[in-house]
C-alpha cells in the first residue's frame, strides 16, 4: 500500500493553516475594536478594495489575516458573495456630501473655499520615536475656526459648466436598478462608464497607483491637474418597500476629478470615487479615466489593460497560484522539447533523409 | 412587500456557499455553454473563499451542481491528495454535505486541475475542469476584445500560423499542455492545461465537461458526443506525450500518463499521474476486490 | 468557522430541475424528469431580477414578476420566453433574440409546453446526439422552418420542451430534419 502513504496532503494543509493562525493568537472582539479605532485609513483601503462597507468586518478581516492585505480583501469579498442585494441606494450628488476636505489645484481659490481638512500633506514626516522610550505622543488639540466651513460644498465642475469651461453634464436618465453592476455581471469591453468607474473603485490601491503613475510620467497623453479632490461622508439613501426614502447610514467616500487639456472647446474631466478615504487611489484612478479615451490598445492607460491588471483579488490570486504544482504541464513541455532535440540531433547526423522538403499545409 | 420579504432569515452561509442569484446566473450561463460548445460565455464570477487562480471557476460550477446526494472527486495534476485538491474537496463537502471519493467510478462530479482521469467517464458523470486562461488566442492576441472578434469571425489564421512556424523552426509543434482544439467544427477552445494525452478523451465522450475560469470570468462546455479536434496539419498527425512505454515504479501499471521523478545520480523514475488508478492497481494486486474501470488508453494506445 | 444549513425545499427543487434541464440540453431529444411538472419550477430555477421575461400565462407572469425579473411584452427584448403552447407562434417568435457571433449567449431560452411522442416526426443530429436520433414532438414543420431561418449558428435560441414532468432540450446546435 505504498501509494496510500503519500496521503499526507490533508493533514499537511490543516497543520500549515494552524501554524499561520497560531502565530496570530486568539482573536477577540477587543482586538477587532482596536484595529477599527486605530487604523481608519487601513480599514478604508480594505473596504474600498473589498467593495463592502463595514468597518467592523474589515477590522475582523485584518485581524484574521494578520494584516495580509490581499487575504483580508479576499475574505471580505467572499463573505460579500453570500449576502443578498436587498435595495439600491439613491445616487449621491457632490453637493450633498458632508464634506471634510475639498481642495482644487486648478484655482487659487474656489467657490466655497479651499477646505484643507485632515491631511498629512504639509506635515514633516518624522517618526515619533519618543513613543518607544515611554513618552506617549498626544497630538495637540485642533483650534476651532472662528467661522466654520459649511458642511456641504458646491461642485467646482458645476461652476465650470456655468462658465462654459466644462461640457454640460450628460445626465443619463437610468433607473437606479438598471445601472450596470460589476459584481453581478462580467466586465466586457468596451466597458460601460459605470463598469469602468466601479472597477476602479474596487481596484487595488498599489496597482492603480503604479499604472496611474505611469500615465503621469508620460505613458499617457494627459497630465492631470487636480480639479477637485473631496473627502467626505455620504448618506446611503434607500427606499423602503412601502415607498419611503430613508438614510440607512453614512459612508466615508473619496472622489477626485482631474483635468488636463481642452478637447472640443471644453476641459476634459477624469473621475474616480471609492469607499473610504484614499486620496492616492482616487487621483491615480481619475488620471487613468482621463487618459482612456485616446489610449492605444495595449498601453497601460487603455481601459482593458488597467482594469484587468488592477483587480486586486484576481491579480493577487493568480500571482500566488504559481505556487501550485504544475508538473503535468511541465511534463508535457519536456516531452515536446526532448522530441524536438532528438529530431534536431537526427537531422544533423543524416540531413538529407530527414529534412522536410515540401511545405506543410 | 416588506423589507423582511426581500431577504431571508440570517444564515452565516447559503447552502453550497453561493447565494441563489449567483447560482441562477451560473445555471443560465451553463445552459448557454452547452448550447454553443466550446464558446466562452462571460459570467460575473463571484468571489469564493479561495484565491483566484486556485480553482474558483471550477468551484463555482461544482457548487452550482452539488447536492447532498452528490459524490465529488477533486484532483490536481491527477492526484486526489494534492494539497489544493484536498482543500477544495473538503470545502465542497463542508458547504454541501456531498460525499467525497477518490474513485473516478464512484464520482458524480469530478473537478480537476490539469488532468482527465484515465478511466472512461460515463454518461451520468460531469467533469469540471479548472481553467487558468480560457483564451486559446491569448498567445497571438493578448487583447480580449480583438480575440473575441476573431472567435466571432472564426478567424483562426494567426493560431494556425504560429503552429506552422513551430514546425518550420523546431520540426514539430511545440505546444505542450492546453492544446488548442476545434469544438463542433466552429469554436477553437483551450481544453485547459491538460496534457495532449488527455485531449482525445474529450472528443465524442459520453460525459459532460464544463471548463470554467473564475479569474477570467468565462465558462464553456463540451457536451457528450461532441467533436473536439486538436488543430493539426494533415501531414503532421497529432502526437500525445511519449508515455506509452513507461511503467509506474509503484503500481507497475504501464501505458498511462506518468509523472517523471528525477533520481539521484541521473535518470528518471516514473509514477502513474492518475494516482487513484495506481492505488487501485496495487490493491487489486494484493487481492482486494477492487473494480478498475475501462480506461481510455489500453497498452498505451487510445481506443475510446 | 463555517456552518452551513441543509438545503431548503426551494434549493433542492431548483438544483434537481436544473440537473434535468442541463442533461436535456446536453443530450438533445432525450427526455429527463423534473421534480415538478410545468413551467413554474423552470422559471424559479433560471430567472431573477437580472432577467427580462415574456410569459403568455398570467399566473406564471405574476410569479415571474415576484422574482424581480422584468416582465415584458416585446419578444425582441427578452432573454427567456415561457409559452403554454407553441402552436401558431411562428410569427410571434420571429423576433426572438438570437444573440450575435460576438455574444451567442444573448440568444434567448424558449421554454414551452409541447407534447412528447405525438405530432410530427423529426430527426436530430449534432452535439449531444450519438449519430442521429428520431422522435415525435407536437411541433409543426412550420415552426422548425422558422427556427432554421433564425438560427445561424452560433447565433440562435435554445428550447426546453415540457410535457408534464418531462423535459426535452433542443439547443441551437442541433440540426433538426422534419421527416
């Protein structure tokens, strides 16, 4: 029964998983709560890539995977698969968002004002090593402005449309339930704009940055100017089966509009939005969106190229699948290679007899 | 209508993991895949609790088919005890209550990566092949929109040219596994990275085959009694791997696809790739009452 | 970490119905048994809010609407058609969706009550048929002529013909000769 002795696979995988989980120790609600409280930007990133808005579940996913980001996103997406879709939220307009931060690089000042909000942009990136020497870092308190900024801010693009700088918005009269949903239908090309923006919204941050950056460096034909960058909170307004609309809660959102040059008498806008606050991702994604229109097939700013290659779960999964055994395919290649070498050796010994003289069909 | 009529009582996971709407989408696409053999049907491909590229496409098809009376065999590279095969089989039985088996003859569903079992599959059996890259034209046309148009036009000239160039340069077609094959005389498909040895088993077979790529979101099918013809030139016949004369060092069977194992001091040893066929041969030689089914190859020759 | 409930009645019924439909289309002309007679179980197995459906039977129409599917009157808009009879439907079905060479999956699925074993004799060949197969179906030669006009493979529509609990599948890949 020698063959059966190889039946170690099931035990081995069980123990390998235990090793991983043992290193992480017991996961309790307190650990999940700590992650949720202390890592909001990490939670945001994971929720965006998972396309599932739940700080608690995202924190649990991070706890369970020890912060292995692609695993955390996968476990959330898989959980999402098991959940029914029970309602379709009303589309969110820019000027309805409870805005914490909203800036434009295109103008020195904009209607509604430049609202810096929470950012490390102008901070000195110094590691607070004192903390490790027993001196906790307590951030200085924020001084309230004498005149608080309004909680809702107009859309800059709307002002630009009034000025004739940006093409009039092509409001398409699509019923919410008819908006294509990437998670329930396959991405086909050319992609609908809804699918493109949904795919970017759940794309892997690093991947979007890499390809967006390639566009910024010159592999695209449009260099972005940040027309408007906005971090805020959006109400999720759904309709009760009896007809009443109500807010089921608020989600943190980021959105970016970038522009570069005029086309047909108007400034072109690239757009991106995602769950959570993730500025790098939306600026890079909006840059890809802006560059797509005239992108050559096969370039990093062509939508088929960047949408496929920034899909976090697919990219990471395929990458790690190369760890799986491939000895059958390898054997098949070896067989062809050996035969070709034998043929070549034979041909070199007796060239006249084996060389093909007539073309194959 | 109320909110509660739209949803179901809370359950940690649906039966068979996939929710009802995911299953219905797969069912619709599986029927279309049968209706147009070898044609890649796009589907949404939900995330499942396994990484993409690890059999998620095959898994979604199996989870749609499975019920508590199913018996499931899962193999990777021909082996039932490969770590990923074991993991997938355990997951399927956990979420469905289906029975597990290593025996091709006992299975109602065989999910496989890179092999078709050596024992002939029956007309009540389903083979689910995991597919990493569903596009046979990827090597000649990486853009899927253009490749799709080529399928629509039955424009396979570039693929034929590649095969021809290999003959000119190397004296033979160098394609190893995943040999492109014409299905029902219309669509070229990849049979998934099965060795050339296994492709004839799909031609005019009795069983139903689904091929599903979860990451690439495409599924296709080969119904029973459907022509699957490897692309070859009339004066260069199709050649399977040269394994007909190899003998398994453990079970003693010969004339089947083998795994090559390098041995110290040079040279190679061989073990039969369909591991449960080897196990059954050993058990039979030890006097156990074990049924070994009819095999597609006999004495190293294909004879369906 | 994972607890899974056993399948409920709907899950079991849909699973078994699908198995019958799958084998019916895989082996054109072969009859398969479904767990329940009629078209409603097929609708429940295949159709939901992603679908646009035509049904001539008012009761079935309201059951389909309850799944969230869009119930439409225009045959050319729908992906699934449910008919209580195929008689005299040639003109009505002339605009049935047949997909495109690019997306053959856009071709419709036609589900209809059709008597098995009575009517006109046909000979089937093509994928799923071992050689040829002859059978008798309650479908007029005029219908088959209309089908031959519409189905330019790989474009076409796929048929599930229901008689009580039995279902016979005729996919677009099947060549049908009226004898």
